[in-house]
C-alpha cells in the first residue's frame, strides 16, 4: 500500500511537471476562437445518428467558426454518455447536443456542464426539463396529421374515398394524428370532395396490416387512397397494392422508413411518404445550439429551459419557435419520393 | 504471522512470492527482480500513459479534471476490491453488475414509498449483502462452481429488475441522497466517492496482508484441498468473500444510483467485465493464489485515466474498447513472460 501511494504521488508529480511544460508551450500560440459543439448520441455506429452528424456539419460549415465533435458510447447506456459528457466538460466545449439514453440519469452531469457555462440541449430523445435548455422534437401531432392528408390529396387530385390503416387501436401517437386527419377531412374546404371511409388497425404486424389492406380493397371498390401513419402499415399496404396490381388505381402515403419503402416508391405503389429526417434534425439542433452559444436567445440562462416564444433563425429550416418548457418543434416531417428515397434508404 | 500453526504441506502455499525476492540476494539483483515485478511494470505503464495523455491533450492534466474523472470509475474500483479476494480464492463472480441493478431497484422502491436517505442506503447495502450471501451459500453449501452460480444469478438479479421495471424508471430520490454520489469533500475538489474508495482500499490491503483471513485466502487459492486439510475453514472464508462482494456491490449501487439519480433495469450493464479487467490487469492470477491490492489500484487508475485521456481526445468508444481489450491480453501474457525472466534472474544469481 505505502509503496503504491508513493508511486502514485511520484507519477502525479512527474505528470504535473510534464503538463506544466506543455501548457506553457501551448499558451504561446494563440488559436483563433472557434466554438466547439459536441453531439453526443445514444451509441456509435448507428446510421441514423451518422446522418444527424452530417446535418450538424452542414450547419457548422454554413455558420462558420464551429467545430463539431461527434461522440457516443459503444453501447447505448446512460453511464457511457455521462463519461463522455465528463470529458467534454474537461475540454471546455461551448455547447452539447444530446440524444439521451435516460432522460433523468443525465441531469446531474448536464447540470454540472451548464453550471460551467456550457449550453446543453437535447434532440431526438429528450433530457427532462431540469437538465437542458432546449429540447428539439422532430415534429408535432398537428403538423404530422395535416401533412398526411395534404400528401394523399396531392396524389388523388383532392377527390375520392380514402381509408386509414393504423397501428393498434390504442396507439397513442397514431390516434392523435388520426384525430387531426379526421378534422382536416371534415373542416378543410380544400378536401371537400375527399371522403374518409374507414379506419382499420393492422396492429403493427406485417401480415395483419397486409390482410387489413386487402380487406379495404374488397369493402371499398372505389377506394382512391390509403394513409398509413405507421412504418409497418405503410410497407404492408405497399405490398398489398403491388400484389393486387392496384398501382396507379389506389394511392398510398404514410410515415415510413426509406429503407423499407424504397421498393414501393420506385414501383409507384407509394409515390410519397413522410418521416423526420435525421439530417435536418442534426442541422436544426446545431443551429439552435449556436444561437445559445452566441447568446442570441435572451431568456437562455444556465440550467433553465429557454422561455416559450423565443425564435431561432435556423438557416434553411427557417424560424424555429421555442415552446413550453423549452421544447422546440422542428417542423413538417420530411417528404420522401423518387428523387431522394435511394439516398436515404442507406441511412435508415 | 499470527495464524494457527499449519502443516508443512500448506506451508509452501502460504509463502508470499514477493518475499522470495528479498531473501539472500545482493541489492543490485534485488532491484533487478523488483523491476520485473508486475506492479512495478504496471506503474511504469501508468506513468507513461499519464505523460502521453498530458502531452497529447492540454486539458488532461488539470487537477480538477483528474479528480472529476474518478467519478466514472470509483464505483467499479470499489467492487474490484472484494473481487481481488474472490479471484485470489480461485473463484469468479460475474453477477456484480446485476447485484447493482437489483439493489438499485429496491432503493428506488423504498424511495418511491417515502423512505429517507438513511433508509434508502441501508436498503441498498442490505440487498447487496443478501444477494452476495445468496451467491455464497449456493457456492459453498451446495458445492456448485462459482462461475456457474454467478452466471445464473447474473440473469436472475437483472431479470427481476427487468420484470419489475420494464421500460420504466425510478427517478425520485431525496436531494440529500444525491449528495452521496455527486458530492465533494476537501475544498470542494475531492469527490466523496474517492475518499470512500481510499478507505476501503486501505482496509482491503490490511485484511489481505496483515490478517489470518488474508493468509487463508492465499492458501485457498493455491491449493483448496491442502488448505482444507490444514484446518483452513475454506467454505466459510469463501462465503465471507462472496458476502463482502455483494455488500460492496450494494455500496457501488448506492453511489451510482445517487450519482445518476435514476434506476433503470440496464443500470451498470457490462460492469462485471470492467471490474474483472482491472483485477486481472492488476496482476491477480485468474487461477487464484497470486496478486495483491496495490497492483489492482494502479490498474484501476490506469484504465480509468486511459479512458478519460482518450475521452478528452474524442476517441470513439469502440476504439477505446479495442485498446482496453489489447491491454487485457497483454496483462495475461506478460506475467508469464516476466515469471520466466524472473526465475532466470534468480537462478542466474547462483550460477
């Protein structure tokens, strides 16, 4: 023990001398001031997050004077992210953008970061309100629902019978979106000639969703379009339309993954669908963090959420308004079609 | 040595190898032999690593940063202490991270039902101790190999947390509870955790090197049968060692839960391997009977600061794992090479 202690103190002394010499050296060459913004994701090697990083780098290039540090643990754990944030605090970065593995476990460490003047925001997967200044969500109920009706209306010329193929009948997200869609069908004059004839549930199972789509073709021979706001449902409906040789007769839109939908986009079964785009997400998050770092948000105090109503100029994404308890909504989901689906299919 | 007199068969097993060096050797040769000791080599690696990190990153060598970085490995270091005893006995405990999980689960439950900080801590320690005793009783009373038992309890303990919590979490802990794992002592610089570890490390070194119990542990690791025939209460010692591992895993659970303020079923996942890595890198033979506390302390700081250094240089986590893995392989190979060299050095002295 004693020997070990002696050795440890000797090592520290040696290291201190080395470090002192070094810091003297590094003081001499004053580097131009670049803001360091770190993006901490759930885990490394996930193409979704790699796309977020690409968006962050795009924003950094546009804004200038920003260095992006892209980090994440090798396994998706809160402890791994805490370790990374610790090393980011040590590096004195200016801003940290986190997709959290645990909305609560990161609070102590992000609070510590904020107490040292580092601006912290979350995106994709939130940190609870006490541990970040802004949380960026990709979209919101109202926008998603309205956009889906808009997309199908474009494909069928705003005229004819439309059905919804959802996940389970209790799915909270889908039900909220469907409520918005129903209101659009009923109240928006632009859609007066469209009629919502049925809402069916495929329970997010491929085979059941496929059968429900087939059932719709039987029950509603005049059916013009299907909206499927679930990734499983929209892919199954694409297959049903293809198999039943209804391409061109029944149009399909929904919320889908480019990798799963590429085939149906290219064969015209589903000419367009939507989902949040990770590149936009990384781009917007970086724009917001830059605004925080540069002090462009008046109510941005360390450790508290930015007040509702503040607006961030987010480059090509336009204005992003901060809402209640610092939650910001990026905007409409991104629309995928023949022109871009192949590019994104390799990402997610 | 103050233990009972032991038979000649066990005597050989009870000699600390490090003491062999000092016997009838000239100072020069003693120094040479010391230099070839694993702890010394590990220490040199540690110094080289610290120097390299300091040269490569301007922020590495900041006392506040270095002290803060210990938060990320102190809990593992605390479990590494009893793990030294486990592995010295020739056993293995891979359930430690799962003990953290189940202990944290019960702490979350008690906090949710309104318990105060003291009660929560006692629950955490109690559940850890109970889990360790459960392991120890299965291993010693039913005579099942430790690896087999702890593979089972690894799944069992974490399974309970998974079943109870699912995708939920306990996140409401009293503010004073948070202080335990996040707080600082000594001018607001030294984490409490680190002081707890220092005290426990001193205690572990004392027990291992200065008590009969410590001698028993070495005896068991060198030759279980011989130890038993020499009157060493083999099963009781092993039971105590597993119970202590459970208790200190419970303590680690208290500190970790306090530090992150949240209990999720996947808490501390994969930590058992990190703990075993530092013990093995610290020079404790996986076959048992050889090794000491000092080497493991150096190894813990070596691994911790290596990761921190790579962290401040933004080395991706996967690359860190490769480097850590490589270190472990070296740790298994090098002692054998050193052993050969040392024997040659000792023999060379007589030739």
